[in-house]
């Protein structure tokens, strides 16, 4: 098999079956989202196959901008040496995530794709868009058709993304990719199969973006379509029949998804009215306060940031001071794990060092794009708009890894125009070592990811069993991705059991664990549990201080306010904390 064929098959595996895996999960981010597990298995398989292909051909290909693309992983390595206050586990996973992406990007060059092969890779993205589009349509019209396999959606077309905005941005990218291919020579005399793929992907992606009501997806799609039309209108006119068919497909999709467009328009209009009930409930107008607090935190450590994994700690600490000065500020009531902005997130945790790495890579991509001419360059920029825009309102890469690898493939399409190839002369032992390392890496990652599926299932089983069987958590406790969550559930279960039995022997151990855990992960419920543990050990002053610390960070959470009242009374001897249902509310969610 030629390396080009192998590369296309592996990309097909990555963007089709690997992205469609689903199992019940806790939601959130990382490996808690089930399809991220299989996507990484497929990505590591691409890296391994590319390494073996490189060894076989004895040719190593790379983009001329490889050093600029390595700027971000290099900056994170530097931060690990010069910043003391960070979470080592999160730093390691973040580094592996970004370094894995860089290796995936370099791996794509080893398949030596031609221009036609690169277009075939984009067609694979269209096929993936069709699969997820059909998945979303089934969730709208037949939400109960596959209750064990399909993501619970309440008639919202999430597909497997579990977040409608991410699916909308994904489909906006598919839509723009389809229109980009419409301008390429491959569609001048397209086969019936390619025509069907093109029209189906454009119709479904346009419908999902419209129906979703996602402002980000709608703005990104509209911007990309306008740019592509301005740059390639002559190419579209050269394909009149196909272009007319595309126009009909887009018009039909917009008509069917019109109610979503109306919702998006309404939400955009409501943003100007801070008193709008919809905006107030969704917290849309709280972003300005989130950004202000984040920027204040950034100014405290502008060069190196506060360390990878430190955002929750430093942001909520600063939130306490911010609320003292602006008590009426609209902020999310619950815990905030990120500032809904990728650059702001890196500013807080990595400072100028990390931001510089990101900007160097972005500038290299822009330079490579416009080196192909302004029309081609703007067309490439249009492909990157949906994901790029989404990073400025959320953190899509952490919730779903699909946009991450989609972005890397698009970057590869841009950078491949400036490729260098060198002869890879290695000794026989070096070749065997490299090949063996690649294969062992692939097998090890696959084993760990399969065990992660088991670990996720163990946590779900534990919660479905009303947290009555801590032994079910054993696979999760042994898993690097789920050990923290599993430990949280186990420690809380053991504490609540003892408190219910009016015992306190476990409380000191829980206090030692919780005081360090809550420092970097300030979970509201944990303030309640830690306060009760202090009460059980006779440390009333610390119990009051702990619950007051929680209340200062989350003044709008009703269960925290009620628990604070009860704990104050119990600490002063006016009330024995017998109302466990009130104090333990939210126990399953943590």
C-alpha cells in the first residue's frame, strides 16, 4: 500500500468511526467525553503508521514552519521549569495533548500527500460531517430511536459532541470546506458520488448550523461563505449547474432551520439589553465580568502566569475581591473552570510565555496562507474561522478533541505548500529502536484508553447505584484521567457514611485530603463537606471560616447559603446538624 493510501484510510478511521463512539458519561471535558478516547487511539495510530512509513522510505518530510508550530509545546515545557505553583498532573496531560497534536501534524507530512490527496482528506471531513449531521437529525426527529447508543439530546442536534455550539462550529467548518472544494479542480468534472457527497454535506451542515441557534456557528458560517464567495466567484460560475444545486441545498436547509436562525437573531439582539430575562438566565452578559477578573489575575503574574491547572484557584480568589468592589456584578453562580476564552485562559495560566507560543504559530499559519496568493490565502483563513472564533467564546478543544484534530488537518493543508524532505539515514539498531518505540507507544496508549472506557463505566455505575458501592470505583481510582474524580467520590462517600452514623474517626483524614484538593478545585459542595468534617472534630472556628470562604466565592448558590446558616448554628451550639438532606444536597454531582 502506498503511504498516501494508508494516510487517507487512517484519516477516515479517525474522522468516521472513532468520532462516533458514545457511552454514558459525566460530561465536562477531556476523557470524560467518551469519543475523545477513541479519537486519541486513532490519532496515535496515525502517528505510529507515519513513523513506520518514514523508516521504510528513509525520507523525513516537514513544513518549513515546523519550529514556529513547535513554539507552544516548547513554551509549556519552559513553564514547567520556571513556575512552581501548578498541578503536575494537569501540566503533564496538557503537554501530552499539545505535543501529541504537534506530532500528529508532523506525521501527516510523512504520507507525502499530493494536492489531490489533500483534497481527498477534505472529502473525508465532508463524510464525517454527513455522519454527524444525520446523527443530529435523528436526535431532532427520533430522539428515542437508539436509547442505548445515541446521545441524550432532548431534540437538540448535539451528535456526540454533547454541546450544541461545538457541533455547530464543526458543521460550519464542514460547510466552508464543501464550498472550498467547489472552487477546486476536483469538482470541474465531479463524479456522481462526489456530487452527492458535496450536496449532502452542504445541506446537512447548513441545516445543523441554522437549526442549532448557535450565534458563534451562524456568524462563523456566514463569514466563511462571504469570504469564499468573494475570492472564488469566478470558479463558482465555471460550475454553474453544481453551483445552482448548492444554492438550492443551502436555501432549503436555511428554510428548514429557520426557527434556529430566529433564536440566534433574538439572542444577538438581547445582548444589548442587560435586563433581558434570556440573557440574565444564560449568563451571556456575565462574560465582561469574567474577562475583567481574568485580566486582573493575569496582571498579577503577567510573564509566566500562575501555572498550568491554577485557573480555578486564582480566578475564584480574585472573584472574592471583585465582588467586594462590585457586589451587584453578574457572574456565574456555580464554579467556573475556564473563562470561555482560549487566549484569556492561557494568559492566566501561562502568561506572556504561553501567549507568545500561540501567537508565533498563528503568525506562521497566516504567512503560509498568504504565501499562496491572496485569494487562496483568504480561502484558507475562511476554513479556520469557525474553530478560531469558537476558541474566543469557549474552550472547544478541551470538551471535544474532534475540533483539535480537524484544525490540525486544515493547518496541514495550508503548510504542505512549503515542505522540505531530508534523507533519514539511521543505523539498523536505531531503526529498530524507533519502530519498536512507536509500536509500543501505540499499544500502550490503546491499552490505557480502553481501561479509561472501563473507568468511566465504573463511575457511572457507582452513581447509578446511589453511591452505595465504593468498590465499583476501583478501575477509576487506577486510571490517570479519572483518579481525581474517583477519589473525590470515594472520600465524600466515606465521610457522609460516618457522619450519618454519628461517627467522626474518618473526619481528620478527610480534612487532610480536602484542604489540599479544594485549594485548586474549589467545588461548592466540598466547602460544605469540609465544614462538617471540622464540626465532627470539634474545630468550630475552622468550620465557620471554611463555609464563609465558600460563600464568598459562591454567594448566589442557595444550598451553600442554607448550609452556612445551619453550620453557624451548629458551631455555636444552637443546632445539632441533623438536617443531612439539606447539607448533602448536590452530593451526587459533587
